[in-house]
């Protein structure tokens, strides 16, 4: 919690679903230490308000009206914000590979739209306290189990690569690639290589690229 005499942290909400926007605005406006300085329903309006209000936190949807895709949206807001403003993504997209790509762009947190406003407020306060890489628990139950190397294997499986091809790409042996897949089967509670490939495809590994 911020100290009583500390200035309130400024929050900007960029969200094109008005019911969601209104819910966030009303909920966050009641949180001590936070003040919602603006709302926007498009990336252009959000960037305009960012320059006007210089918020500490932006709660940002990635699928907004206009010509920019998710990647370009993040790049535009990060470039306009500078280091002092932190981005919290608020999205319905739950595929792990997509979330991984977003986090790699330097956003502070990724929350699903199924989260309650109280969780959004809690995450804002955590980010203000210096934490980063925060993700909705619904995602992290699986996400945190999987290592970076295993994510690379999932990406290759999602692209249809065989054990030998994976081994050659990762400069290892086919036996090691097979062992990594067997470990993933245990972690994800799956029973066969076919199920693992299907899981990888369903979760966007090998095919997810953020639109620019």
C-alpha cells in the first residue's frame, strides 16, 4: 500500500469494450493510492491521453480498433511512454505462446479479462512496487511448469518437426529430444506424442505470431 502522503499513482485504461472499461474505471477509482486519469477506446486516443496525462500505469487491451496489431500496439505505447510508465496487458487471449511473446516485449504484467477488478488493482500495486513478469494464475498453473528449452521443443512440435529434426535444430540427440517430450507429457498430464502435438498447436506454439 502506498504511504498516506504519497501522490496517487495515475492509471490510464485503454479498452474498446465499454462495459469492461466502465467496470475497470469504477473499480479502480475506489482503490486508495490510485487515480484513473483517463479512458480510451482506441490506440490513437490512448496514445493521445498517454502524452497528456503521463500515467504511471496503462491497463491496455491488445485488440483495439484501428490498423495496429498487438505487436505494433505494444511498441507504440512503450515508445511513447518511456521507462516511467508500466504496461499491464488486459486481454482475452490465453494462448501461452502469445503471452510469452508479449512478455518478451517488456510489459510488466499480463492479465486475462476473466480476472476480477480487485486482482487488477492488486497487480497494479505490485507493478508499482517494482514487480514484473506477472501473469494471471489461470495461465501460470501451466506456464510456470514449462522451461524455456521445453517451449522451444513445443514450438518445433507445433511446426510438425520430428524428433531427429528437433535434435538437429537444437544440436542435441534424438534421444534427448524424445526425453524432453516424455517430460512434457508428464507435466501436462498427456498420454501420447500426438496429444502433445495437438496441445502445442492449440496453445499457439509454432504458429502464433503477433500481428504488427
